[in-house]
């Protein structure tokens, strides 16, 4: 291990002279267990993709993978720990939309820059749905927006608190359409949805996983989904852009990233192993059951995706003057 670290250090100090050593370092990796930190409690939507990664990697890299849940501080505890970890490929982060895009956009005290992580692979991607109560007068996004324009500030929506993704999702709608709708914070997505079910609140944006069963049972009316194009998760639902909202897309994603400065050969080895597993029917089916889809990306594609997501939510937060500290 000391030899390998010396080689990796040498590639940083003398990149041209030691470039021929990188393939050997990549071939040696890994030679001990890999740890994936999860910035959330066990069993949630961030934990499950990490568990899938822990199923995929051992058979392909020959080393066990340990998943460690480290919730707290809006996910920043685990994220900061990985940002400061040795960049040797043995400490990874199961990152998501919150820690890699939204939280750094609304907080000046995140303690890390999501763009500096070594992006490995996107595991899953899902979307939100705009829903109202079935007794409401709106059967389309157009009717909803027309009513909002005719009655400024009269339509309210539930969200999970200032700076959370459902809050920013609605603020993006305000920015794209100019409508004046009022946000009402709740402690959780479940409480926000319950408020719409009970007709205390007019509308909410929430995840496909939470909403689809209620939509199918007729307890909520779906107006549109936030994907860029129609998705197999809900093929009958129009997208917000189809419904007339320009340049509107909101995605929730999960993926694996490594500490800043992780050598490219190690990043490529991890990416190849994860993507190989993500292509299998078993893993694809598991992701679909989570209410998500998966797409095989290169590290460069995933890094660019993270950067775009962070830039978008920084802009929305700035326009809406959203800061949580």
C-alpha cells in the first residue's frame, strides 16, 4: 500500500515522468475493502442506491464494500468527510441531489464544493409530480397557471421547508411562468402530501415514489411530471414542458463520487464496474422498483451533470433570495 501511495503521489508531482506508472496503480486497485458513506439514515432513497453499489462492486473488483450511514447537518457530515478523505478510491460518497446540488446552492456553510468531487457514476434518476386534490377545478397545468395568474397569491403549495428541493421546484415554476403562488412549509414530504389530501393545501410537488400509488387510487390528481421527456415511470403523464412551461426540468438523482483528486485510473475502474452492474436486468429492475430509472454515463458526463444541477439551483436560489443560514 505504501508503494502504491508513493506511485500515486509521484504522478501528481511528476506527471510526465511518471505517467507510465498510472496503469500499474490502477491494476493494483483495490487491495482492501471499500467504504461508501451515505449522508442519510438506513432504508431511505439515498441509502438504497448505495446498497445496490455494494452489491455490484465486490464481484467485479474482488473486494468487499462496506456501507456506512452518517446522517446529519442536511447530509453535509458525510459529504464533508468524503471531501477530506484520502483520494485513493477507498472512501466514496453516495451523493444525491440534496448534497451535490441543492444544499450547497442555498447554504454558505456547506463546507465543500460539489464540483470538486471526482464523479464516478450516476446510479439512478427520478422526478417529481405536480399534484392537486381530485376535487380541485384544475385538470391541467394550463388551468392551474391561468387561475394563479388571475388570482395572485391565492393558490398555495406545500413544501418540505425553505431550501429543500420541493421548495426550489415551485420557485423554478414561479421563475419560468411569473405566477405568484404561496409556499407553506411542512416537516416532511408525507405531511405535505397529507395536507393536499385533506384539502388544506392546493398543490404540492413530490417524488414519483410517494405519489404514484395515490394517483392510481384516485386520491390525487396529477397535472404533470418534471422530467424533460416522458418517462416509463409514468408514461401517460405529460411533462411540465409539454404542458407549456418553458425550460422546466427537475430531477432527483443518486450517484457515487470520490474525494477530490482521486486518480483517473481508479475513477475509471470504479465507473466501469458500476456501469457493468447497472446494465444488468436485475439491477435495472431494482432501480425501477425504487421509482427511478438509470442511465450509464462516463465520469465526465456525470461531472458535467452535477455541475449543471448545482448551477441551476444556485440561480433559482439567488433569484428567489433563498438562504438557509
